C-alpha cells in the first residue's frame, strides 16, 4: 500500500464516512466498508475504483487495511 500522505484524499474520506455510519470496531467496520463499496454509496466509488486509488478491500489485504484505518483514525482524532 502507498504511504498515507500520497493517497488520494477520497480514501480517507471513504474510511471516515464508513466509521460515521457504523463505528470503528472490527469486523463491523469492514462489513460497512464492503457494503458501501458494493452499493457505491460514497461518491460512486466501488471496489475497483477504491483499489485503483490504493485501497483494496480484499481479505488478503486485511492487515494493510487495518493499519490504514488506524492511521486515518489517529490523524482525524489526534491525542
């Protein structure tokens, strides 16, 4: 996965949109992200578009996805 600062800002917005809808606990957040992508509820972005922007929801990428979400949350809610 690319470095956070190089990612398209829509990816951070996508994660925050999903967190707002379902909270940030796993696996509920993953389910919500899959639901939102599957229905293109965030700016029309689906699985393919998200992957092209640098965010894969594939189960084989779950560790990277969790790290990405953790970085988004920590940047959005600095201590």
